């Protein structure tokens, strides 16, 4: 198993789209995440604490397709029932293995939060942390594999 290391990120304030410029909440929140200290990184996982969000989707911008957002996770349920509290305050980890359409070099992220129940007027996620693959461990494993190849050749 490859170790992860925390990557510096800036999490922007959530955007709550409204219907027809009115005050009706759509039950959707969009959070943009940028990574100011790196041009790209190898995503390993994201961790967060739920605050009444029913579903989460994730979109990434990748280094090889900078103008396009790709959905890598679509509507993962965070609560068993959107009208009940079960799961509403749990901690979650989403790993690279759970994602679709994945490319290694991430440059930005969007988290799309959904809460269709009218019972919860506020929903969010807290303590969001992105982790990258630990490059030192990967380099060490690569050198070990290369050494074994020399022995068998």
C-alpha cells in the first residue's frame, strides 16, 4: 500500500445556485478547490466530515485536459435516508479506487454537494483534506522493482 501525504489546498466558499434568481434553494452546493503550491499532483484520496449532505459528486481538471472538467464520482450517497440523521455527521474517505475516468495529474477539483430534503436548510462538508501519492515511497518502490528486474534478466 502506498502512503499518502497531505497536499496544500484552498477551498473556496460554496456557491448555492438559485432558481430564477429567487431565494428558492435548489439543494445543490458547488465547492471549488485549487492547489496553489503545485502545478499538478497524483491524487490518492480526499477526507471530510459530513454536515447533512445527502450525496457528493466530484469533478477534476486534469493536466492533460486543462479546459475540461471530468466527473470522477457521481452522486455517492453519504446519508442512508435524506430525511433522517444517519450518516449526516460521519467522517468519509474517498480513494482513487472509487473514481471513474481517472488520470493521474490533477490540477483542480469541484465538489458538488446535494441535499434534496427540505428538512435540512443547511448542508456542507467540513475538514476537507486532499492527499497525494507519496512520491518518495513511489520512487523507493520503483528502484526496488528495477533492482529485481536486473537480477532476473
